[in-house]
């Protein structure tokens, strides 16, 4: 049994299924963390990880070897996570400021 076998069985049937699950996870994370300013970013990151797993599973179903796909996917994931971590630490990414709603009469 390979590491990606459960992902292939779950997400490999149809790439649209992975897209739907990604969007549902994004909505779930955003609604669960709705008070946090980072909720949209974390939701999008969750969806992107699920989409990546669906892409790996779909490529595996097509017949491309996991010996090629998994290292490339892990490299991309590592680079993206490292860049986001550096951006957070250096202060380039900040929460969006919360503005007060406009009065009803304006």
C-alpha cells in the first residue's frame, strides 16, 4: 500500500469532487473562524491543500507515477508555506483592518 492510496480512492474518481470538497472546506474554515481576520486566508490555504491532493490523486489515476508527483507536490507545498511564514514573520501580511459599518441614512 502506497502513501497516496487513500487519496486516490477518495479523490481520484473525479477531479470535480476534489474541487467541491475544497470549496466546502474553505467555507467551513471561514465560518468557523469568522471572528478572525485571518479566516479567509486560512480557508483559501485549506482549499488549496485539498485541491493539491485532488490533483495528485487525479494524476495518479491517469497513470503518472507517484515517484514523480509526490516529490514535486511536496516541493511546491514547502516553498509556498515557507514564503507565507516569512511574510507573516516579517510583517508583510497583516490582518485586514475592521471598519465600522456606514450609517443607514448615508
